[in-house]
């Protein structure tokens, strides 16, 4: 962990055993945790302090959308506020582009918040007495950018989120979805590298939410931004996140891609969470296939090279389509011109159920690396 | 010390204290008196500069802009009525008294309220004093003032100033304290300085509360200015007080009507100004 976090170019934000304990005796409680390793429950009993975030390590890499998924009370909102020091950690380090936040003075911290880390809130927090355009320009106004220039930048940001015609309106004239777009435009106008999204779409209705998720993902990728996205909705995390961290009781219990988490949940809690998630678009061919040698051994009379083929990153939906169209009960996985495995009907059905093939796979290796 | 003698000795201590103050601070109190009178007299001069119908028209015009045509007509009729019953000069001195005392009160209460809104410690220190000011009968403030400043406008102004202080202070402090947390977070996450947080976030959210405070202070000042007739404040208060002493019922009722008209007109103007501020957008 320590060596990778020095790689400033690729890791934009990192947390190193970060703790946040709330309460009047939080300093003593923190000390007790370090010295005696008290549990959350003991801390509440002995110090009447609440553990918000407990020993979190994470890295947000350049260009990725990092989702933090957890139910209410899991500490996710606290965690995201530690990343721009709206909340000061009780212990541990938070680094933004290699600089530790707690080592910055007030002016330096303001500069980091103004230029490097933007934030979008669940409540949107648009100033009611300002127009949409003036709200969008708020960050630049704070930085002292001249009026004409900041309004121009704000207008461009509003165009990006599709609100170019609404600049002169006031927040209460906009729908919830539009308000949230203004919130995003406001964060984008200051052109930060990292955007913190604190459950921005939770209060929106499902259709608008999906639309905004797609737009957000597209915009973030297009502009080359990195984002930390908080959500209590696993579907949202899967749609948006390049990587997902699952939080419970202030701890991160698993980090990985959606496929890794669905196929190999770290514990029963995660397993229960992912139980209802459709695997069709998540699970890829190379996670469910039987290695070609094993298949040949079991089916000596099948000519593997005559099977319909699929690339290794095709999803289950695609493979089912292939199997139906060709009326075959086996599909070969072709990676760079070489057949690496075969997907049988049994593999396919297990994949839909959410179980990886039991014979060693890249996913398992990746997971082994992550957890080590 | 004998218990029976206590009231007497307490009284004489207070008397001695006041006497000492007026002996040793006479220069100071004369200066205060002069300043107060100066403010009052400049305002009065200003209000008496144009003829009564012009002032009435100006008030009606302002009412038109802030509260609409119906109020403008009502205000015009009301103000002209004050002139026709022969109480125009008194009405103007009352207006000058109220405006002078309220302005002074706001000048102290709003900045202090802002600081108290930001520093809860100060708020906790000042609150008991304000409670005391608001629970005591208002004419109490006339007594020390008359002892130090003498019979006249200065005393009336000081007493009115004291009574007008609490509402503006309280509501300013409340407004500054009540900034929604999400906007504080927005400010911090955007990298605002302390000043920017105050000017761009706290103050705009506090404005409606501050406006309500200004209006309430104005109303308190009106109440006090009538009572201050007892100490020779001039204006309608003194007219009513004099009429009551000579049992001139008709005149006292005229004075009361003029006070009611003036109060209603100013109250509506202040309320409409606050509403216009909040709704200055379409």
C-alpha cells in the first residue's frame, strides 16, 4: 500500500488506515483503539463515541469512477467527507495527489478544494437567490475569476449537461433531475480532476436516475475526470463504477470490479447483497468457461475448432444469444486466435446463477491479488 | 445594618450613584444629548423641508412601488388626514424620533447580532440582558435617562433605542446561526474564505430573518415613542399625554388616530420592502 500511494501520477486520492470517531471523548477512544484494539461496540459503551469510519484503506486511480456502496449508517457519507477534509480524520492519512490533507494550511486546503476536488451533494445545495448560471459559476467566483470569464465557463458547463437554455432561471423553477445537473455543472465548471459525488441521484425517480447515471459516466470519461461516487444502490454502483467498494459498519469489506464482487463475494453480507443482481451483463465468458484441455478430456469426440466462438470479454447475454442462434450446447472462447476454453450449458447456467467455474480463472487470481 | 432601614439606604445609594454620574459625567452626557438631538433635528429638518402634501405624495409613491396601488391610495388619504386634523408637525416629529431611534438601534443591533450569530458564547452572554430589557415595563428606561440627560428629546431617543434593540439583535443572530448545513458544506467544499462564507452564504440566508427583526424593532420604537411623551419627547406622544392631562378627549383621540395611521403606513412599508427583497426576482 505504501509504495503504490507514492505513485502520484496514477493514484489521485488515497486513504491510509483512516479512522473517524465521533463524540466528545473521541481522542481517548481513538487512543484506546490503537492501544487495545477495542471494537465498535466497546467504544460506544466505554467512551460513548460512535465509530464512523474504521481503518479504511483505499486508492482512487486516475480516470476511474470509484463507487462506495453501503447502506445508511455504513459510514460512506463520512468517508467521502474525509476525502476533502470537510471532516477531519481521527487518525490515518488522506492524500490527494500525493499531498496529505492534514499537513496543508488553510489557504492550501482552500486551493485544493477549489481546484482539485469538486463535490456534488445529495441535496444539490443550489443557492436559491441566484440564477442557474450564477450558481454554476459559484466555484469560480470564490476563486476570484472575473465575472465575464466565469459566466462564460459556467455557460459552457451548463451546455455540457444539456441546460444551455435554462441559465437565467432560478433553482426552484427546475425539476429535481435538472437541479442535480446544475450541481454537476457547478462542480465541472471549476475543472477539478476529482469529483466527489455524495449520493447525487438517490432522490430522483428511477428513469431520470438511469438517464443521469449514463450521462454522468459518459461525461466523466469524456472529460477524463476521476470520481468517487457514493450510493446505497448496488445497481447504480454496477452501472457506474469501474471499481466498487462495499462498506459496512464503517469498514470497507470488499473492493473490486462488479464482476469480481458478484462472482466472489467476500462474505455472506456481500453475497446477500449481490443475490438479486442480474449476471447477464456482468459475468464475462472467461469467468465461466471450462479450460479447453479439461473440456477435450471430457469430450474427446467433439472438434473444438468447429464450435461457434466468442471473445473472452463477451457477457452471458451475448453467449446465450450465440448458443440459441447456432443451436449448440457448447461455445468456444477465442482469445487472440487461440481457443482458451469452452462454455458448456452447465457453465452458462452456473454463470447466470452467479457462480464462477470451479477450475482456476483469471478472476480468482485477481481476487487473490486484491485481498493479499 | 438594620433590615427596616435597608430600603432607605438602598435608595440613597442609588441616588448617590446617579448624582455622582451626572456630576462627573455631565460633559459626556451633554455630548450624548447633543449628538442625539443633532440626529433627530436633521431628520426633522429633512421631513419638514417639503410641504405636507409633497411628503404625503412621496410616501404614497414609495407605497405604490413596494405594496401596490391600493396601499398607495390608503397611505395618501391617511397622511393627508394627519395634516387636516392639524397634527402634521407632530406627526413629522414622531416620524423623525422613530426613524432616528430605530436607525441607531439597527446600527448597533445588526453588527452585534451578526457577531453573536457566529459566536454562540457572545449570544449566551447577551441573551439575559435582552430578556431583562424585554420583560421590564418600557417606561422604566425613561427614569435613568431623565436623570442623566434631562427632560426632552435625548431621553426619549435613548429609551426608544433601548427598547428597539432586542428584536433586531435576536433575529439577526438567529438568521446568521440558521444557515442550512448543506450550504456551509457547499461553501467549504468550494474553498471559500471566512469572509466569502459570510457574505455569499450566511448573509443571504439570514436576510429574511434580519428584515423581520428590523420591522419588529420599528414597531417597538413606535410603542415607546408614545410613552416617551411623558418626558417631553415632542411629537404625537407629547400631544396625547398633554391632552390626557387636560382631559381634552377629542385631541387625544386625534393624536391616537395619527399614531395608528403612521404606524400602519410604516409597518406596511417595511414589510413590503422585506418581501420585495426576498422576491426581487420574477
